[in-house]
DNA sequence: TTGTAGGCGTTATCAC
DNA sequence: GTGATAACGCCTACAA
C-alpha cells in the first residue's frame, strides 16, 4: 500500500478533502465532530501531508537554501549550527548546497533551488560582487554572508575584520611590540583583504613611525611555518607575528618553537578566528562569532521573506580579543588554558 | 514581473508546454529547430523549473533528508562534508534537520520530510532500535548510521568500535602497560557501549590475568579531568587510561599534567575519534573515518532508492590506530614543546 | 515531431 | 459548516 493522500483520509472519514484540509490545518471553521473524525482517520491511515504538493499550492516551502563554499571544519559546523538553531525555532528547514568556486556550477546550484526554498543564505567570500549578483535568481530573497556583493541590492552579514585587526594591533602595541609583521591570507578572500587593510590602517594610525610589513600567505598552516622560518633567517628581526587566521599562526608558532625561539619572549604570535585548537595552544586571537552570524542571518532572511524587514544594509559582527599565552608580556601564563570564557 | 513558468516559455517560443518540457529535459524526440527556439526563449525569460511542481509530478525530489543528533563540531562537519561530496557527484541535494532527543520531535521531523525527500540518512546513536523504527515513515528508503536499529529492516553503517577498542588495548599491552583503566562514555550512546564491550572483551582475551577496570563517563572533558584526579587520589595506581573519546582523554591528560604526573612515563593516555586537536596534543587515538562513512552511506541510500541495492546489512568501518606521544614507551615525546603547550 | 489533456496532492474560493 | 472545483507548475500518455 502506498502512502495515504488527503483523498484517502476524506473517504475514510466520509467528508470532503476540503474539510480534511481545514481540520488538519486548524485554521478555518470546522465542527468539533468532523475534526475529531478527520484526525482519527488521518492517524489510522498514517497520513502525512505531501510537502511538495503543499509547497506548490502555497508557493511557500518553509525551507531556506544554504549555499556555502568549501570551508574548514569548525567554521562550517559552527555557522550551520547557528542557522539550524534559528531555523528550528522558526519552523524552517535547511537545504544545503556547497558553492563551488566555478561560477557556472554556483549559478546552477542556486537555480536548482527555485521553488524549493523561500529564500537563500549565501556565503561566498571568494566571489566578486557582480558575478554573484548575476548568479542570483531574480526574485529570491537572499542574505549575503561575507560577500563583497552585500549591502547594495541584498542585505548582508559580515565580520568587522578591520576593527578586529585594529584591536589586535592595539593589543600588541600595548604589550610593547615594536615591529609587527602581518601574515596575510589569500588576496582572493574578502576577509583576508579586510584584515590586511585593518592591519595597515591601524599601524599607520597607532604607530606612525613603526615599520609595517606584510607577508603574503594562503591561510594554511604550512605557509605559517615557512613564513616564520623566512623571518628568522633574514635581516631585521620582528617581535610579533600577526597572522590573518589561526592556522597560519599555529604554523608560525611551531616553526618558532622548533627553532628554539621564545614565544612570546622574543616573538609574540597572534591569530584570527579562535578555532577550538587555539585554546589548547594558548594562542592569542580574535574570536569570530560564527554561530551567531549564522543565526542572525537566518533570522533576518526570515523577516525579509515575510516582508517584516526590507533593509539591505550590512550588519557587522565585531570579533572579540582573546588574550592568551602567545602574546602575554613577561611570563607566559598558559598554565591553565581552560579558564577561557565559554562560547 | 513574477517568475516565468513553462507556459510563458511555450508562449514565447510558440510551441506547446509539452514541447518545452521535452526540449528542456533532453530526453524525448524534439526537432533541433524547436529545441533551439525553446532554449532561447527559456534563457530570454530567465526560466527555471519549479522544483516543487517537478517533485510532485515525478514523485521524486532528488533530495536526501539528513537527520543528525546534536553533535560536536568536527564530527558534524566531517559527516556532512562526506555526504555533501557524494550528493554533489550524484546530483542530489541535502535537506538538513537535527534530531532532538525527544522522540516526539524526532518523529515530527521525520514526517515533515515526506514528499520532500527521496530517502533518509539517519544518525541516532542515542535512540533505541524500536523507537526509531516506529518513527520512520513507512515507505521511505532509509540508511541508518550508528543506530542500534540498523541491519534488520534497514541497511546501516557504523564504526567497528569493538575492533577499534581491541586495537588500542593491543597497542597499550604491547607498550608494556599492565593496568589499563577504561573511561567509558554515556551508557545511552551506542558507540560508547560498543567501545566498552570491545575493551573488556579484548582485555579478557589478550591479558586474561590483568585487572579490568571501567569508570563511568559522559564524553566530556571535565569528566576526564575528574576521573584522572580520582584515579590519582585512590588506591592501586593504573599505568594507562583509555578513554572512550578524545575529549575525555584530553581532560585526563590535563589533570595528570597539572598534578605533575609524567605522561606517558607513569601513565599513558589514549582516546578515540582522532579529533583535530588530538594531533596538536600528541594524543594517541583511534581514527574514525567520519567523512567516508557519510559518503558511503549516501551512496548506498542512492542505490537503495533506485533499487540497485536492496540489502539491509550493516557495513562497519574500521578505525585506524594513530600512535602519538601519549602512549609512547620510553622517552616522552615532550621534546616537541609545541605539542605540549602546558609543559 | 508536436499538441491536448489528465494527473500529481494541497489549498483556497466559491457556492450551498 | 461543508462540499465541489479551480488553481499551483510540471510531466507524460495518447492522439494527431
């Protein structure tokens, strides 16, 4: 026997399909007697409404399309967790799809969601604004996360990378560091660019005389190691390495420690993101509220869908400075890395 | 202007909707001329097929429902990554929903997917077999992951926890450890139970005379700390702690090191899972191929859906022993300071 | 090769 | 309060 439809229930309860629909959806006026009969029949037949049919009829799916790039473990799970939490409390489902770097595929993925989702949550830190806008299905409500394209036609969310970088620079300077080297991320990445800009701007403002140096990087641990080794084996030494993300910072730490360099005694190391590993390695970093960003983006998309919120500005979430052993002045105090604030 | 439908395209191309459908779906016989006209019109109007309508008509959604419990960062992202990878290569989408411990809610979540997905990927290590089977929509193809219910009516995937635990026991014994204490996970969790059983079985077989001790735990780091402290402050000492997961192992390590106990000199520590942090802390552990499990489960579900595979057995993935510093015999590998930040 | 028409399962608009 | 019935957008026999 195949799945029961609303017609089966109607027949079983000896009423019309209209009454079944009304009885089951609560809303309209139905006599208690028929409602009970309908509910009993539905239960007896194991009836479950067909979501596709309902979506077609209502032109609403109660589903949010989520398009993310290939991203590393923690970031991915955190942002999805935030979205899922918000979606659950709003009675929405999440349709996942990962955005390939290929624009063709990305556009295809977006199109495939038409009629299946009520709105889109898109994160594409590597895609240029115009490219993305073109790929967007015309009428679909969408919220852009970490997108260069956000703010104009579509609302967006992002990390205040400039403020974050500035906060770290301020911290390092306050610790007495004089020559801070920034290990940048890939130029194709929006966050990486903003962090670098934040760094140079903050240095120019807070330490006008100090040397400003930026090394190219790619967000990978190996690159952090290589950069640190290069720094050691060349001319004027630096006394602080501020990496554009934690992975590179960790790589730098390893290389420095392998070379017997005192961290932070001789060189301080700082990262960005606060991945879980950072706590164990006592790495100072900027904590990025990823889950919160996901949750807030979802909530805003929901408001956009039901017309409650029609703004298109970009909301920036400010990272929080987390000071640990790798930038502490004097004695390193990572004796108990567990005393970190819980997220 | 609202989204174009197949009728708009038909009108624009001066053909029937049937021809549009045929032309766009490639399959049937259409004259090259009309196909070109249709494609041109579709592009001109920005036509994208409505997935809900198509699902309703075809009784197929090309979507897989994924139901996961609340799980910690890495596990979640890894398994979803595996599924997503496999889904992408098969042209399938992923509809996410997290399974709440509450059976009512779980059943509701499963029901809500009716008509929206072609099959279900369910992971519920905490739910009893019968409960889960009851909650399953009757006809829906489903693959169970880490479920006690797998293997009977539904195919399943799982970790060979017994073999994994045995491998770790063998390793610890080979390292000369005599008194191994197992720090178990929550009894409600299938993996935890199997790991514990694997431990006791392996001990009975490989070290018949040795004392076998099991401490209750809950998979949390704090519990690992508390357990280690308790072990230190009581009677006969042990020389190895084998935790049911990495989190507890890490907690135990910290407690031991805080107490000045030489690890692994006096007490070896081992975990299970190989979370990313494990590498940085030089924790020996069993590596669980999570992404692979997700990918294979999805592939098998796809075969189940198209009738290619109708078996219902459980496939077990074997964890791999990863030996690091915390179980090494002789010289402790603390020589690499960055692997032991609390030194 | 192409067009007509019926059906997929629901909801909503009418009459009654 | 209840019951026909027309959408919703697409696919697919069946005819032509």
